[in-house]
């Protein structure tokens, strides 16, 4: 039982510290932090898969599955946010009007 209490204590402390750290970050920095932490989420996913592979009881399998599922959501969410962030900086092909042809009739903007 002591091992369970120890693991529960570490989990609660990690959740509290993580919440406190993230809540102090300005909202404008959330996207760059999310894109920068994709590698960390990948490591968490690998760790969850390794631990789930060694699960012996049904409770461990269920907790392992939840850990893998949440870590996968973190990784996919991080890449989606990064893609959306990078999309803001890409030039849109229709953003600039085509130059008028020389020698042809003037376009509607010249009238």
C-alpha cells in the first residue's frame, strides 16, 4: 500500500505543479510552447506504451490505456496547433492580385 500512496502523491504533486506553471503563462505564448513541447509529449507516449506493455492486472491495463490515449491526444493536438500556427505565416496564393497585362484594355479598377 505504501507504493500506491507514493505514486499517488507524485501524481498529485505533478498535476499541481503542471497546472501552476501553465496557468502563469500568457495566452500568447501557449502556441509556441505547445509546438516546442511535441518531443516531450512523444517521450511521454513511449513511456506510457512501455509501462502498459508490462501491466499485469486489469487496473494497470486500464490506467495504461488511459495514459496512452491521453499522451496520444497531447501529441496529435500539439502537431495540429503547430500546423495552424505555421499556416498563419504562409503566403496565400490569391492574396495579391495579378498584374494587369500590358497593352490590353484597362481592368475594372482603372475605370
